[in-house]
C-alpha cells in the first residue's frame, strides 16, 4: 500500500507539472497561429503517434461499449471543449489567470456530483466549496479591475465546466486496458471536432518562430501524450476523486510557469486568491475522499 501511495503521489506531481505547463506554452502558440487549427493539428499528431505505439504494443482497436462511449465524451469535453475554449481565450487572457480558473475543476466536480448524482457534501466540503469559489472570484475580480478580458474569462469558465464533465466520465475509459489506444483515439476525436470548427471559422496564418515550434513540440510530448497517459493511469489506480485532488497544485505550478516563461506579473491579491483556492480544493477533496472510504473503513 505504501509503495502504491508513493507512486500515485509521484504520478500526481508529474502530471500537475506537465498539465500546468500547457497554459504558458499555449499563449506562445496562439500568438503565432490560429488557436483551433493549431490545437487540431497537435491532437492529430499526438493521436496518430499514440495509436501507432499502441498497435506496436499489441493493443486492440476493439473497445467495450462503455469504454468507447467514454472515449468520445472525453475527446469532446476535454480535448475539443476544454482545451479549445482555453486556446481561444489565451489570445486575450493571461496564462496565470487561465490556469487558476481551470484548477477550480474539482470544485465544479463536487458541485455537479451533488446536483446530478445526489452526492452528499459534508460540512468540510461545503467550507471548501465556499473558500475555493471565493478564491477564484477574488482573482477574477482583481484581474477584471485590471483590464482582463471578460469574454476570455467566460470561455475559461466554460472550459473548466467541460473538464469537470470529462473527469466524471473518465472511469469507463480508464478501465478495460488499451490505455494508450484510448489516449490516441480520444485525441483524434478532439482533432476531428476542432478541425471542422477551425475550417469554418479560422483563416490560416503561421509565424514559424523557434518559440512557436518549441512550444508546439512540447505540447505534443508533455501536456499532450505524457500528461494524458499519466492521468489515465492515475485515475485507474486511485479513482477520479483522489486523482482530481492533485489539481490543487495547479495554481502554484501554473503561475510559476507563467512568470518564468512569459514574464507575467502576479500581485499580492492574486497570491491570496491562489492560496484560498488551493485550501478550498484541498478541503473539498478531503471531504469527498472521506465519503468514498467511509464504508470500507467500518
């Protein structure tokens, strides 16, 4: 049990670092290419690589009905909706703000679980929800007063909602084996969906600077393939609720990447909001973990 727990923690921290790096590198990409076109191409490349590797490893095309359904939902919610909306928003919203909004996903998961699955929210969870949403609201208010784009913020919020839906449905995709094949197929689902929208709404432009190619390659390898594989493994090992708890680290990692790579400025109220949000996410996840472990704990 101890070795499994340590492995899960290591996977969670690595996933957070990879996941959080996507926001700063996305800002670089959308400054040089159309957001949905770039994302569609990224998913096409990542998906084809994953499927080819899966076949080389002997993984099957055949998926169970529940697994196939989850692959489609995850591909649409996570890849097309969540990342698509965030890539569009990144044209106007700073990476440090976008990652904080996205990291509120566990709060949305808890709220959706209560609203649609009848999950009880313990007092600790209620306190966490309140603190988490207050922290996010504080950051958004500070940024809005500083001139942040309201439409971009709304897109980020909608993206976080889509990510929460994907998280609630990921269990079927993580079970049944063929993890690498599943990863590749859900990327291809996202690529097709985004490609159609991009063809209808975007013109083509490309400024092929070294910064663009570096960010684009990193998105394929890091947040694309590696982070998604780790996430599937993590959910399969410890469940969606426990896996989602690692998102509390995303604000800190994401802000650090934004400052280091993009030179974004973070003010005192931002840091207070980040701290409050992280505490809220921790409280919510603690309450949810206690709820799912209580029956076995006797």
